[in-house]
């Protein structure tokens, strides 16, 4: 994709799933990739996979709900590779299913601290680093279709992802003339270890509302993320892009 080669990309939650696929896709397109995750073994495995394919990557452990850790993560990227061009905030947390009045307060606080505050902390430290560079850059936040529609029984997750969409749209407008585009992707159900463990009946249930009648593959979401960072999406900002097999018709 245009504009990715010889860049520096930071991907959080890159130890598995969408984050790993995104880190690997950036590397294939010629970027040097900072892989971040709270799981050191998983993150280092992603780096090994990239290096085995001839790519360039480095790992930094970070708790995205900790401002000092996020600041250190971004500083690591700049020190390791000389700057920052692209950042992907791939942050999520879930809670036991419950209706709104039955949600445990600790579950609420944890989900918001990780998924919503963690995304904001990422942007807080990533955007200045991108602005310090000589070239334009981009941030992509991983939201969800739960951030653009109702998600009964998953209110903390839905609230956090609605917050991510709001952060994205506001920041996208704020920095529109300063060379930093900010967008979000909103996936529907994605093929993960949890989905793979379901029975055929359960799998049918989770894909029942998807017109394509299947989950997304992680690399399909990664392709959308890297495209949003590329020059091919140079006039796209403050947008929440559904990547959902037609589920929201958005």
C-alpha cells in the first residue's frame, strides 16, 4: 500500500488476533513495527514471526491503562526506530453478561479503564510523537460494531467502544489540518480461539446477523487498518469504518 514502506508503526494488543495480523501486515508492507502487549511471551512471538519473514520489529510490554507505561511505550518506539508514523490502538476488555442495572461496578471500571481510557492514553502520547515527525501520519483505533449500535447484555463493552468512536471522531477533526488522520475500524464477530471453540450451533448463533454468514478473519480487519494508515486513504479521517460483512449496513 502507498506510504507504508520505510515507516514506523506501533500496534498495541499485538500478541494475537487482530493486533498480531496488523503488525505482520505492516511489516510485509515495509514498516518497522513496534509490537506491544501486556503478554510478553505472545508479543515476543509476534516479533519472531515478523523477523522470520524478513521484517523488522521490536517488542515493548505495556499496560495501556497506565499513563506512564504508555508514555514509555511511545518513547521506546521513537528511540528504537527514530520516530513514529502510525499507531494502532487495539484495546479491549470484556465483562460477564449482565443487564445495565446488574453490572458489577468493578467490572465497569476495569472495562472502561482498559478499553476507553487505554485508547485515549494511546492517542495522548502517540499524536505528539507523530506530529514531531517530518511526514504526515495516522492513528487507527479498533472499536467494534458494539460502538455504533446497541449491544444488550454487554453494556460496559458497548460503552467503552462507543467512547472509542467518539474519541476517534473528535480527534480526527481536531488534527485534520495538522497531518494526523484519526480513524476507527468497527469489526463484527472475528475468527478467534473463542469462536473456534464453539459448537456448530453456537457458531451459527454468533454469525446469524452477518449477511456473509461467517466471522471475519483477523487479516481482513488488519487489511482495513493498514489501508486507513496508507496514502490510499489520504482523504479519510474522523471515520468509524464498519468491517462487518454487512451486519450494520453502515
